[in-house]
C-alpha cells in the first residue's frame, strides 16, 4: 500500500522484515517536516550515511504499530505527495 501511491517506491527488491527503504520523488526532509506537523515520525533519511541514496528513507514498522497507525501513515504520505 505504501509504495503503490505516487512519489514512493521500494529502494531495494527482496524480502524485508520490519525495516525497509523507500525512494521518494521529493526530498525526504520536506516530506518528514509535513509528517511531523501531524505528529508522525516518518522515517530516517539515509543520505547522511549513504550519499547514493539521496532521496531514500528508512522506515520501521513493528508490533508496536497498530494497523490503524500504519494505514494512517501511508494515507498521510500519499496526501503529502498529491499536494
């Protein structure tokens, strides 16, 4: 669901467990700023450690996140890209 919307695609192929990277069509800092306005911690920009992943974001989802939180995150991320 997260990568089926606009502006967000998987950075790597393959199986993941609870952490995965996505590549964004906009700078991660701009996206994260908008998510923070809604009290959402959106992920970790990877460029600091991996310059070649300039527009990539590391996202972690665990059993501590409810289905509603995960769905809400994906929906809000989609809204940010549509605006």
